[in-house]
């Protein structure tokens, strides 16, 4: 032991840090990446265990539990994780019911679509198509018995149309006087699909195809914009639009599968680019891309595909025992937006793994409705955070994943697997429409778009 302490002291001296061999981080300020605010004091483990027991007794659908493995070493990571657990448990205690604030959410979304945004929203100026998709899709997901007012579709269509550059020859921009951007184009197309504006989509189709080919890289990925970065996000965005508009040609997909395979990390998840860290958002984009490239689930069990067992292990590790929610990376905090980014992975993986349930749907549903749901309407990352459009949309999509059992149909071999999802079951009381886990849109919207867009100008015409 003395020899080890001597070695540690020697190394610390080399680094110019005058600390003891057994140092603590109690005085270290938490950095901005800690992703928490207004946390309460750390709760002793014994008290936390008692609190968990009382919460579990009051709500039998979810049984939070402490990890069987504990570590006495304190770091910024473990301290903030412990404090977040305390915060979540307090929220469970304060919100014992799984009530869904439909009127509050509807009011929040419709007001956001209608009203002029406050000055603080200027940071979202490059995200106009995204805001349209987030808000309209969120409204669509929870609108089960009513009809969405036509004026909202008109507002969305007008906003997206104002961002289209040269009839799609240079994509769709995030806002006025901006570059065409693959992510903004993806969001814009999803918004137009949601409003069923097939006329504009048909006009954009050949021009977007040419634009995407100009952004194709030799390694099989796609740039976000001219001279822009490429990653699994940009590649997924291109594949989604090409699939929806029936222009997924060999020229588009050449080399893409091989490049995606290189993005799987040693942990099992996928990174944005080869040889970087696995991340929930990138993993979703990569896995969803396989469902756009494969037409038969048997292809997942061939050498063309990724390491499925490793991915399943990494994915299930993202759901935490105390909170019930999911995180996006190893040693990171839960965040409600991953209810979709990670949550959608589970029906995808379940559909190619003999439909074995891979996550605790009740646990995630409890986190969404008792912690992420704001009393005034809308959804947030976690208690103590503010609601926003992004978290509202993806948390509602995640709630849909929890409420509906979605799987693949038996009709495989022709269309991409992404178009072959069906509802196999649902919980007794649902608050959402079933969502297609590849596209992040209601299944009914995707099915209708497939019919309307698939019968139009064929793929061969695009090659002229």
C-alpha cells in the first residue's frame, strides 16, 4: 500500500498537482456538463432505501431499487448522480399518480405554434423547421379523439416553404438567409409529411435527390451541408428523406452500410463517427438507418450487420434502477429526451431479437409522467429544468413507446423494414398514438405517406 501511495504521489508531482495520494473532489466546482440544477442535498443510503421502499409500496407498477454494487469513492460523477436520484425520488413522492395533463400539453403546444416567441428564443433561429416538427408532431401524437385545427397545418406549411432553397436544389435551411442543411431538411420533410402536403413533397423530390448526391462522401456517409461535417446523424437524416420520398437508390446507399458498421464502439453503442464515444442519439440514428437499408430482419444476423449482443447490453444499461429513466451515455444523468432516442431502440431491437422485452416500460413511463411532466404543460429534461419544444416532442414519443407494443409485420423482403411496423398491443389506458420507432412520427402518418408518395414518380426517373 505504501509503495502504491508513493507511486501516485510521484505521478501527481509530475503533473504539477500538489495533492495527497488519496484526494477527494468535495471542493471541486461542478462543470456545465453536469447537467443539473437546483439539486437537493445528498441523502444517506439508509434513508434513500427507506424512501424507495415507501414509493414502491404506494405505486406497484414501478419498483425502483438501489444498485447492488456501491463505490465509496466520491467524484463529480457519483455526487451528481446521487443528488439526481434524490431529486427524482422527491418528485416520485410529490407526484404519486400517473396522471396525464392533456389539456395543459395541448395548450402549451398550440400557444407555442400561435404566439410570437420571446426574445430569448433567438438562439433557435437556425431551427425553424425543427420547431415546426417538434410542435406539430407532439400535438399529433396526443390528438387521439379530436382533429388538429387546419390552421396549424397551414402555419407549418408556410414556415417550411419559407425555408426551402431553390425548390430543394440546395435543400431546406434552418431559417431565412441560411445554408441548406441536412438536419433542417429532415425536420422540414417530417413536418410536411405530418401535414400531408404531398404536393410540395413531390416537387421537392428530384431536386433534393440531386442535392443529396452532391453531399455524398467517398466513405459512404453524407455531409450536413456544403463543406460540412458528416456523422451518423446526417446519414440517418438523408436515408429517412430518401425512404419517404421513394428515392433510396444504390447511388445513395453505396458504402453506407460499411461506414455505419465502423461506427459501433467497443461499448456496443454507436458513435457519430468511427473511433469516438458511443452516444444515445448517434446510436438511434445508426440503428434506425439499418432499418432503412435492410428489407428482411434476417440481415441483422449476417456478417453485413453489427454486433447485436453488444448493442443490446449497452442499450439496457442506459436505463437506471432508481429513476426508471434513461441516459444517453455511460456515467451520465437521465434525461427525458432519451425516452425516445434510447427508448425507440428497444422496439427496434426487440423486433429482431424474438420480441423479448428488453426494458422496463413501467419504469420509464413513471419517470416521464411523474418527473418530466410539468404541471403547467409540456415536458422537461428532469425536475428543476424548464419545459421546451424539443423535450416535449421526444418525451411524448417516448411515452408512446411505453404505451404501445410495436413490432414488425411478416411482410418482409421488399420495402425497407422501417415501413413494416404494426401495433401488437397496448396498455389499458393510452394517452398517445403509436409511433413508428424509426421515423418518430405516428405509424398512421407514415403508412399514409408511403401510399401517397410511393405511387408517384418512380426511382428510375431520378437517374435520368
